């Protein structure tokens, strides 16, 4: 495997100015009875449809140009798949059966989840996939092992194409039109010693064959703490944390790029973790916010070109630990948290317009009467000039192992992008159709 190191001095100059297991168990239980972990030769660029993060906003929505899919909890602990139809403005069960009660495996919307693990969804041009991400625990039961279930976009022709035979956890949701990609993390005990393993794997949505693209444990330092930042074209970008000492300030964050065409790994840069600086790698740019200097910058990781977005980011010092959470339509989102003096922490969310450096607070909130607190109206997906937004949560009592828990299901709506960023709460709620 090739391993390259890429250095761009301008990004380093910005950083300086800011601071002046190998799994030995058998895992061949592909439901099609084919070997599920095979050697990977270099692949042709024409076979890659384009990598993308399946849930870029982290709100649990799987979307395409026609609509979006999400799961809701049931009182018995199982789930249903719901569909938001953009053309009709309706929310429906992913089920076409008349008089269906949506409470058993005979319904195409029903998902069993007796273990309490909530699966994720991904959506391609042709398929909807249910992803059971598993749990990284050597003592996990078989019902907690990862699995991949594929169906048509209307919920029909549903089939489990892959199920792991060993306990592990899938820690990323990436896909192209033909495959699912993830970081597979596992822990096992060999001769009394704990062995950790992190691998980048690919599973074909039709055949269910799993390929190990890269054994991260053998290639990078401290692969046990790997987090995906982005996925574009043929590249997956991720970061890992390396502890250098005993304090938080002794952590080094390494940023990498994996090219899945040849499984090569490139070290893009390494940053120390001062308390006053936060970083975000997105769209092949490194964004950085220095709280001490009130400066926010960006650097192109390919060319090294840098840009000062603003030198006037005034932090509300009643809040602590600001960090760059995300980038949405050229807006950087910076979160901070404070102890409000009650049992509930209060958030401060700043927005920085990267086109002009303007700073403003998160534009829209909703009131939760259950806890008497305002929550941000989060963006969950986008369609042309609109966003799908989460405008509320409904509380539901859920039973797991004879224990009752207060859980919640999301409520979504549509809003124009202009109305959202201007703080105009002119959203259109989806009509629920049973």
C-alpha cells in the first residue's frame, strides 16, 4: 500500500500564528454464502459513481431529489420507516398495504430493534438501505452485530445482503450508487490482551460482498480514534487523535485522505489542540477559528491557498469551549456551551458567512414545552432552494426489556433557504398520512 505525506506550508503558517485488532475470528457469513472479506486490486475510476456522506447534517435523514426517509420509534421498541414526499408535502409510512397496522414484519416500513440499537438509513438512486451499525463490545449478542439490508425505494424486495458473524461497530455512513463504505472497529481479547482493529471496508449493495480497502490499524498511529470528516469523488477524509501527554493540550490531530482507487493514504496535516483554536475539514478546505485572536480562516488542502474570512469574530465569553461544528451552504457553524445554572446546559450557536465574514446567531429556534427550553431548528436535508428542517420533537414512551423510557420522534418541515438564513419562520409542515 502506498503512503504519501502532503505538506502545505501556508496552512502550517496559519497554525503557527494561532499558537505564535486484527480480527482473527471468521467473518464469512455473507448471506449469499460468498466470502465477505477479499483482497482488493486497484479499481477503474469509471466504476466509481462518486462518494458522499449519507447523512451530511447528522439528523438521521436519508434523502434524494424526490423525498427523504427517516425512522420513528414505536412504543414496543421497534421502529417504522417514514417517507417525506416533497411533491405532495406529505409524511407517510413506507408501506402501500391497505389497512396495515405497521406493527409486524409483514409491513415494509417495520424494523425490529429489540436490542435498543437504532439502525441508520442511506439512500441511493435505486436503493434504500437499513444499516445496523452494531456495537464495539466483545460480549455483544448476535442481535447486536452489524448488518446491511437493501430494498427498493418503495420498500419492496427487501433483503439482508450482509450480516457480520463477529461483534464490531460501523462508525461511518458513506456510499456511492453501488456500495456502502464504513470504518469497521472491533475489539477482541487474545491471550488476555485487548486488541483493537480499525478497517475501511466496502460492501456491495447487490452482492453483499465485503472488501477490506485499508487496514487503518497497520497504517496510522492510534487508529482506535478515527472519525470521518468528509467524502468527495474518490476520496474519504478523516482525522485521528494521538495523545502526547496527560492533558487535553497534548493531543495531536492528524488529518488524512484515502483514495479508494488505489487505497493510498495521504497525511494532509497535523494540528496540536490548543484550547483557543478549532478546526474543520470540509470540501477540501481546512477551516480554523482562533478564539484568542477573533480570526477565522480557510486553507485549500490541495493548493495551500489561504484566506482570512474575518478578524472580528467576537466570542460571547459567557460561553465556553467554542468549536466549529459544520459548514452549511458556505456558512460556518460555531457552537459553544455554558452552564446556565440549572440541570440543562444552554447552547450558543454562531454563524459565519464565509462570503463576507458577517457573524450572526443561529436564525431559528423552537420552544420545547416539556423542558421549557429553546432548541435550534436544525437543517436535516436540502432540495434545490429549500431545506428540510426539524421543527419539533414528539415525546413517546418506549419499553425495552420491561423498562420504560421517555424517547422522542422528530417533526420535519420545508423552508426556503432565504427564509431560513434571514430568520423568517415561514415553514411548511408535512401533512401526516396514515
